[in-house]
C-alpha cells in the first residue's frame, strides 16, 4: 500500500514510533529481569537461563538475516501488493505479540521457556526489521526522518521507563518472592505491544514502486530453475557482505554493536549487582532502573541536538557520562555510606541520560545509510541494511548473554539462593564495571571519527541527485568529493569509473 504526497505530521510520527514501546520495553524487561527470574523463581542455573537467550537469539539472528531481503522483494506477491512489502508484517505481527506473556509463566520446563522465547524473538524480528525501514520509505527529508526517529525514540524511552517502573511496583506489591508479579507484568505488556504494532501499521505508508521494481515484476513472471534459485541465495549472501564495503555503515555498525552490548551487559547484571553486591532489594533495583523516565525529556532535546551538533558529539557525550556513572557506582561499592540510596538514585538518573542518548542516536542515523549506499550500488537496499544490523546485534547480544551466564556460574553463583558467596559477588561486580566500560571505550573510539551528519548528508544527497540528472561525474566540487569519498569509503574515480587523476570543479565550501 502506497500513498502519495503524505506529510510527516506529529500524529503520524507518534503512530509510527509506538512500535518501539515494544522494541524498547520488551527487551528492557528481558535484559533486566529474565535471567534473574529464571535463576531465582524458575530454578534454572545461570548457564541454562543464559543458553535460552543465546540459542534463541542466534536462531533469530539467522532468520533476521533473510527477513530484510525478503521484505525488499515482498512487493512481488499478492500480499505485498495489497498490504505493502513492509507493513504487511506489522499487520500479522500485532496479534502474535501476546506470546510475550508466556515467557513469565512459572513452573514450566527448560524446553518450554526455550520454545516460547525463540518464538517471541522471531515474531519481534518479523515486525521490527520491516518497521525500521519505514522512515526511508516514507520520506527523503532529513528533518522529517529525524521527526519520525525522535518520536520513535521518545516512545522507546517511554517503553523503557514503563518496563522498569511497572515491574518494581508489582514486586513491591506482591513481595520479593512472589512470581505472580512477573506474570502480570508480562500480560499487561503483551496486550500493550499488540495495540502499538497495530497502530503503527494503520498510520504508515510506503514509497511508490520505482521503474526498476516494475521491471523486476515483469522479469519474475519467467520461471526459474532450482540452480538459478540457489545462485540467487549465493548472491544474497554477497549482498549482505557488500553492505560492509560502505565505510559509514561499518563505523555505524561498530558503534551500534559495542555501545548496545555494553548497555546489555549493564542491564543483565544490574539487578544481581544491587541485590548481592549492594545488599538492597530487587524492588529498589527496579526503582533505579525506572530512572529511565529522564529519557523522555532527554529524547526531545537529543532530537534537536543531533541536527545541530551531529551524531558523533552525541555519542561522545553519552559514553563519557555513562563511564563517569560507572566510576561513581564503583566508589559506592568499595566505600559504602549511609547515603547510599540517595547517591544510587542520582547516579542512576545520570546514567539513564547517557543510555537514552546512546539508544537514540544509532536509529536516527540508520535511515541515512541507504542514501550513502545508493551512490555505490545504485539501489535502495534499506531492508538489507536493517537485516545486517539486526543479525549482528542479535548475534553479539546472544554471545554476551551466554558469556555473562557462563561467568556467573563459573564464578560460584548459587541458583535460587538469597545469599551468594564472595567469589560470585566479585564476579558480578567485575562484569558490571569492566565488561561495560571496555565495550563503551571501543564505541567511543569509533564515534570519534564518524562524520555523517545533517550537513554532510545534505551535500551527499544533492550530489546523488545531480549525478542522476546530469551524469557528469567531473563536475563535482572538491568539498562534495571529499564527503562522498569519506562516507562511501571509495574514491570518486572508483565510483564513476574515472581515471584517478580526474580534476573536479572548484567552488567555495558550503557549511
């Protein structure tokens, strides 16, 4: 389904962004509470609990890898033509969100939890991958895409807050040792996720089919042999690999993976750290995590800041603040005080400011990556890039979760026990501080030289449009040439089959 001349209004942006209440909320609850729930109430060991997440996410990562390309070509069949190649998956994914509630049943087997978690991960990927491409489908304008992404991240921050605040309330109400709090939380969120995904389907649209897509429709009328289909699969893997040839995407992916994995390690270990290292309740841990409410105003400010300052500076601010907060937590752990709770609240709020900016920035940058790729591939491959990002993210989080579970178990963690040996306490602290900090420092290093922003993107897109209109590769200005080469990772001569010593038109730099 496509719509011409539609404006990106605030209501449309909100409707689009509602799906990230699921994207932000579901995986925040899972990251913060699932291992704790499985080891404390269900009776699984840290390795068993972590293996559920790791196995499911690795399988899901493989599914996600094909999902992007699948949606890129979904316009060729009946359902894609009728409902949209991306939006169809939101429509069928909405009622399937109810599977989320089954994650929090108590007293089931290891196989049950693995099957349910695997099902939810696949359903989430089926929704999120096509949904993430919609800003590129709906508009080419930087500010309009930023409006969509800002509303998305504001709602993601809302989901993150609710996903930490509501469990804390329920745990306080039902008691520290009552598993019903987790089940009720799961039911409430499952219903909310279903409504959010359906609304996103209702208010969004997709771009009109291009002449190249129309030509593909005619070509696909010809039947292909099994060998030709296998060749297509091989070509698909080559296409996935080709995304890494785009320099801006390589840096973007490295920043995304290092920073989000750092956040995952922190979230996974934090409740354990509060309960066993700081000797405070899990309800207080939920309260500290719910300081993510500061992300609501921060997201709005970040939406303005990314236009004025660019992604690189936002990344550096976020990582610096989070590292400072880790230092503060370390001091509290080493030198306990009577004002521990107040200090924890202050540090938790400050950390959530950094975390919010960390989460906000990559998905504001993502819609512009396919524009860079278009200069190289001469195609629109939004789904392909979304699939590579999702595959990489789920693979790394699976590895990180498994490593956390492995280290907890080898570090002496005792499942179901309210008191842990000193060896386990030291392991938890090491995971929180060293694990998070090292990953953030790697992300900081990549962000320092990331040059995609509103100004460079504007010059780049103008050059793409000029080349489409004139085909004159020699008329590029020195400034545009430098930007194109920096963002693509290719020389201008390589992009246009020109001699390496080609001269370009000299003009004044435009800021």
